[in-house]
């Protein structure tokens, strides 16, 4: 079946559109507040009471409380720390208020110096000065575990129907992204307990293929739903090929057969572009050689602090230390409207409960910064 090629845009287009190539805090009417400092943070998740959970890659889970106090959460899983591996994403169960369940992703050690991503759920019991994870249960694992310490992906999201979505990187092996006997290089859809929904596109194949929703992915580090309930990802492509994708049931996104980028250390464009074939679904947006961003998270904004940005997507970047605001001019047409550059790599961007935009830096001594509108 032919795959139509959606409109694409270049992330770099912002340079011709506006002059906001600067830190967000420097914009008039925006207030920046440092909320805490962390060691190699990876993700932030807000609690119903306004406090927040922050993961650190080395394996620690932190509670950010009032007056910017940071406390320890105990009971984390043992992580395989190193390279890109360690403690990763954290999300609340949709019914967290009644069941206190959280889901956490991490790199898990295997036999013979192998590793793989895993997702576990646990009960979170909180106190005023910390908390404990208990009844930890693994609900998903990458199959198989492999050597190396890269491309775990392991972003997590819940949709409005309560299904659990997980991005699974191809572990820098490329070819597994096209193989149906492995969940590497895929986006998977599960029930909240880790079982497989019967209406998944490959459910009749059984085995690990049954959990697959889409395939042909490289390293998906952003996973989010828009206001229409559509799932999007941002993923690190090869050089010049970072992607923003609309995720569609059963579709193949082409990696490593096609890509708008080229392999690192290759002097030529050695991978066919998406435009050369209609068999694989093309990205809605991709970068060029001069604008590699290494996307690290994706967020859709619907808060009250910045009403003009409602419905827009925000993408954080590691290599170019940026946050990009993506504006949707129609359901299937979009453009990069602004880009802000920061002094540190940006690990994640999230919307806070007050409608502010929270930015999590990457690395040692990384700051969690809240941006709010001075007029609110």
C-alpha cells in the first residue's frame, strides 16, 4: 500500500522567521525561577498536590517539595548505569489519586554483559519529606537484551483510554527496527498491567510482535499526545535526520532503510531519503545537516500562562542546547515558530500544574527552571 508523504518542515526555518534565538528568560514578560538542582536528571512528573518527581540517571528518584526542598524516594529498581543507560522516565497511572501507582523506565542488566530497557510499576507512598516505592513489578522489557549502552529510548505515556505506550530504541543495531521477532526500534502499546490489547495491529502474530504499534524507529526520546488525542514522537536520527513523527497504527517509519539523514562519519548521503520511496511513512518534520538537535523530549502545551501557545508542541534538544516551539497552522501543517538557546544541554521540557513551562537541564549540577508569564 502506498504511503502518502506528509508535509515536512525544517527545524532550522526559525532563523528566517523570528529573532528569538536566545534564552527564553530574556524575552520580555517571562520570569525564570530555579526550582532545584539535580545530578544527571532525566525526567520530571508532577503530582496532584503540586509537588514533583525527578529521576536521576544514576538510579535516584527525588521528590521536589514546597520551598524547593528536595527529598529522597527509596525503593528504586537496580539500574544498569553507564553510557545512555540508567533511570529514565516516570509517569503516574491515570488513576494515581486512588491507586498511587507510578511507572518508571530504566536500563536493566542481563547476562553476559548485556542490557535492555525495562518498565516497572510500583506503589508510591509519600510523606512530607520523601517517600517509598513498594510492590515493584516489571510490566515490560526490551527483547532481546544486547551489548552496548545506547539507544534505549524508554519514554512512557498514557493515553485517554488508559493504554500504556513505550518507545523502544533499536540499541544502535539498526536492523532490529525492521524485524518482528524483537521489540527493538518500535513503539509498543500495552494495557496498564503489561498485557497486550487484542486490537493491536500485529496481535494475531503472537509473541513479542503482538505488543508492537509501529516499527522502523531509531531512538525515540519524546512521546506525547496532542489535544486531538494523536500520538507524536521525536527521535534522534542519523546525522541531519532528527525527526518529528505522527504515529499511526501499524505504520513502518523506515529506519534503517530510509532516512532524511546520513550515517555519522560518512562523507556522502549513504541512506536513501524518505522521498525516494512511498513504502515507508515520512516524518512530519526533519532537520538538516547544519541543524542537528538530538531531540530529548516532547510536550504539547495547553496551559493558561502563555495562551498564544496553546496547542503548540515543544521539543528540547541536547546537541544544540535548545527548546523549539512548533506551531500547527492546520491539522496536518506545522512550522517551527521559535527557538530558544540555553547554556546547557536540555534534557526535558514539561508543562507545570500552574501552566508554566519547566525546563530540565542535562548533566551534573543541572537546574530545573520554571518559566511563567509575568502578567499572570
